[in-house]
């Protein structure tokens, strides 16, 4: 709960993290977390492997089937390799895997001789819609262009071959696929706008909450279910909170900077054990300059959606100035009262009207002075 500088705030990203000013002015469609992208890659790898096995089992071992199955197995291997990429490269890996999947579908359609009647081509508009909805319409232009290229290539390859019996004309098939692709892109763009609008609303509410937190509190803190520090620092109107350095993962009352009365610590531990909120517990914190700060700490428990205890979070108000003023006032009163062992502490009125006498024994020998009218 120490006060920190702006330079310290730039070192790491706490729970209430530092936001990019550009993203604050115009929030973009949020990217999925690395864990979700890994799940997508696993699903894509499983689908590719399943398609290869389905082709080999249903069409037998022919050169065309072998080429298409090999392409799907290569796609599954590529997805597996992208799964092992670090988190910073997960987005690029997922995009490469999706583009490779669309190209693989086109290759299988051209190799097997089914042309635009290939069932797997229906995956193209679904992929375009999902990518556009999740990543935004700008990023959705790439899969839409790849889908258009795949359909045009398959139609061009199929143009020199006779149509299957009962199949509609090739231009009609191509027009139907292109229309489906355009509708998928448009639907994904609409979904992306709805997601962006919802995220902007959430972003604005979070900014208002952070601004109110910066006005109402001088420090912010969080501990996990084992009472270890997760975040602590000084909130700001732009949402900055100092991340912990070497103190992360340490129980706060075991730190040398922390201080409180034994009775206060007993009350704090009792409230933490009972999973109840506490208010205005007096604690102290020594900063890096050796200055002692007084705080009134408040906190409440946190639970997940299943009701499991996750820890505590809360705020603290800096009352150092109030404590210093109290001590200075007490010191002034003490100096005034003990200025001289023979000085009167106060004057009191005797029974006689208008008569004042000192209360110090050393001054009682003095004659009583009558207050002038």
C-alpha cells in the first residue's frame, strides 16, 4: 500500500492494468485469450484428422483420396505445431492455421473432382463469419479474400470437366457460394460491431469505476485465497495501479513494511477466517524512503461463480496527516501543561462572585485577586 511513482507503474501489468491511450480512445474488438486460441487449434486439428480418416474410410485408397487425406493430415500437424507457439505468437499461428484449412478444403475439392459440389466448401462461409465476428471486419477481409480465391480456383479447375448428372450450371453454383460468402462476411461484421459496442460500454463503466476509486481511496490491494499479495498500490484516474515487485506472493502482515497493533491483527485474522468484510482497520506502512504512513484499511471477500473463495480485495485511506495532527496537538498540550512545575494549569472561580484562584498548590499562597468590574 505504499505510494509509488509513475515510473514504477510502467514496469509490469497488475490486475487493474495500464491501458494503451489509443485503445482507450477507440476500443477495438478484443482478441481471444491464448487459452481459447489453443482450444481452437485443437478443434481444428481434430477436425482435419477426422476428415482424413473419413476420406480414407469412405473412398478407399486412390491417388486422389491419398492426396486429399495427406493434405488434411498436414493441416492437423500444422495446428499441432501452432499450439506450441508462445502466447505472443498464438494469434498469428491461429490465423495461419485457419488460412491453411481454407486452402486445404479447396485442394481437396479440386483433387477429388467434386468441384463446387464438395460438402467441405460449406466450411468457408462459416469460417469467414466466425473470424470476422471475433477479430473484427478489417481482419475478416483476409479469410473472405482467401475464400473468394478458393472458390474461383475450384470453379476454374472444374470448368474444363463435365458436370455431374443433375448438377446445376457452374455459374449458378459459383454465384450461390459467393452469395453465401458475402452474407457470412456481412453477418460477422454486424456481430463484430455488436461486440465492440458492448465492450465499449464495459470499458466506459470500468473507467468510471477507476476514476471513483481514485477519488475515494489512496491505496488498492488484493490477496489470494492463501492471503498472499496479488496487487497493491496507488489507484489513479486513468486506472493505473502499482504492481508488486518482490513483495508479490507474500502475506502482507509478514512484511517488514507492514505494522499494526496486536489487537488489530487479531481482528483482521478473525474477519479473514470468517470470510466477512471489515472496515477501517488502522494499519501502518513504511515506504522505501523510511517514512511511516497510517492507513484505514477496508476489504471484502471475493468468490467465483461457483461460490468458491478466491481471496480479498479492498482499499485503504491515508490518514497520516490526521495522525500527525493528533500527535502534534497532544505534544502541544503536554508542553503547555508541563511548562513549569509551579505554573498554574488553569484558573478556577471560587465561591465568591467574581473571584479567581489558581489551582496549583505553589500559587495558593498568593492573595486572591478580585476581578475588576
